[in-house]
């Protein structure tokens, strides 16, 4: 239940959210069964439709998991549709001002009965220099469960490529900004989240990041590489 995850976050614990990178009810069910706390369904830059979101939400719940949908934008109708399709929470992109953050919270409250609010996770994405500039005001908005730093889009607004070369890292100014934002969120007594990799998950957890967001594709690629290495041992 989302209320259980909220309690874990309130107590300083971590929550793992996996992006399956594929629109699949079966994969969603498998990841939830493997222990993922949350399954991310991308309706913004991904290809998931509302019908597919509904199916993936059902698949996650079959194995005791929950889904977080990223809507296409902040429009009331977009957020409402994701909620009515069964998403257990929203990760809303490009929240740049406190007013936008308040509107997100109001939309969720409008579309959910009071008794269901505790079972919806509200995540706002801090992913532009404008949002960083307005961070203190955004952090003061009540009703938000997680403040998520999106390093890809933040890189763009800082003048860098959003992509990371294989085996490489993001430009140091971006990494410094991400850490600064995490520190500000933590200092405000709020919950921070960000994208992590196998290489840096321990680092970000040590900084106080509680929502750890991971893509499945690197795991699959790593498993394939291990299989190839094992296949050549006796040759």
C-alpha cells in the first residue's frame, strides 16, 4: 500500500522505483514480484497509453506492487486520467513554481475522495534552473510527498546534453547542482528523489536521497554481458 511506503519515507527509509522501459503488463507484474516498491509508467516521453497504464497498474497490484505515472503535462485532465486509470501516484514533470506545485496537489485532491488521498503518492519534478531558483517556495507547498530532481532535463537548461556516454558521467556542474538541490530538500525536512545507476546509488543514498529511481535496461544489458563472459570461460 502507498500509505506504507509513505510511512517508510517519513521514517527516513528508501523506496525503489523501477522504470521497465517497456509497455508490458507481464513485465510490470514480474518486477513487482521481484520486490520493486514502485513501477514507473511514462506517459510523457514514453509510449504508454491510458489503456496500457491501466493494464500495467493491474499487473503491479497482482504482485503487491504499485505504479507511478508520469503524465504528459500538468493539465488537470491529464493528471485526472492517470489517476482514474489506476495509477497509485503521479510524478509530474516541469514543476517550476510554487503555484504549479499547489495546482498539482489541488488536482489530486479534487479527483480523489478524502479517504483515498493517503493512497496516492504526489511527486513533483525539479528539472529546470527556474525550478531550482524557486526551490524554497516549492518546498513550502504542503501535500507533496517527494521532490524529484531530474538530471537529464536539468542538464539541458544548464546548457549540457541530457545524455550520458557509456561509462561516463554528467558534467560536474550538473552533478554539483543535483547534490545542492538534494541538500536543500533534506535541510527542509522533505523527501528527495533522483535517477540513480549501479555505480552511484550508494553515493546518492548517503546524501539522503530516499526515492531511488532506476532504469531496467542497464540491468538487462549487464546480465547479458555476464552470460557472454561465462560462456567463454571454458573455451
